[in-house]
C-alpha cells in the first residue's frame, strides 16, 4: 500500500484529491491538512507521499517542499502555478513530481504510483522547463533511463540496448515509454536530438 497525504488550502480541491486517493485500492490515505504546520502536528512517520499545493498560508512555495522533504516524505506538487520558476524551484527543493491543477484524477494517481516506485514524474507539458535547465534532464530521468537514452542516441537498436544492459527487450521498451512520457518526445529522432543537446552521447 502507498501511504499518501494531502496539503491543500482550498477545501473543495482538498476534498476532491482526498477522494481520488481514497478510492484507489493501492493507496492508504493519511493526513489531510490545509498547511504545512497543520500536517506537521499529525506527526506522520517518514515515508508518506504528500500531494502538496505550493501557494499556502505560512510556509509556501519551495520552502514548503523543503520542509516536507525534510520530514522524510516524498512530495508531488499539484499547483495552479506551473511556470518555469515554480517547477524548477520545487524540483530543486526536493519534489519528486509536479502537475498543474489541470491534471485529472487519473494523472494524479499515475504520478503518485510512479513516485512511490522510486521514479520522478512531471507532466509532459511541464517537462520542457526541466529539459531547458542545465540540471533538468538529469533530475527528470533515472540512471537506467539515462543509460537507455544514451545508447539509443548512439544508434543502438532495442535488442542491442537490451544486450548491453543485460535486460530484456521488453524492459528496454518500458524504459523508452517512460522517457517519452517524461520528456514529451515521441520519435527516436527526437530522443536522439535531446540526448545530443544534453551531452549524453
């Protein structure tokens, strides 16, 4: 079970996110609060995945992310403010994912599961902010995903990548699909160009 909490100061949206999480069979809903301090008083043990709004009363923005991460929790930011500054600030502060409030319940659940599995998740529409920053791609992709992307950019076929990494072709294709989801780049030529631009070849 994934233990998840919510920090959101808008009552209707807070209730909606809590309901989405409650209805998922693989998620155990923990504290639901309207502020970082309100969440802190629950003394939730480390390891919770917190769906966090940025614009809160009291501790807010990147400081809110930093505070929750410092308590030992993973953070998924879901905010109406999804500009480059907010996204990069939150990721730099330790957030493992970022969605705008245009995301629906399925998007939130997908992001929660990806983060709980140890991955990062940023919606494709926001991924360009990370890709355009020096540290962005390295933050966005796991070590294995970067390795797959590097081999792809070197011209290797899926079967060659699988052999080089001692994994199955199916696993390679799974990694490639995650990379496409995270970067918004769908074609191999686009992924190759991305890897070259980031100096990964």
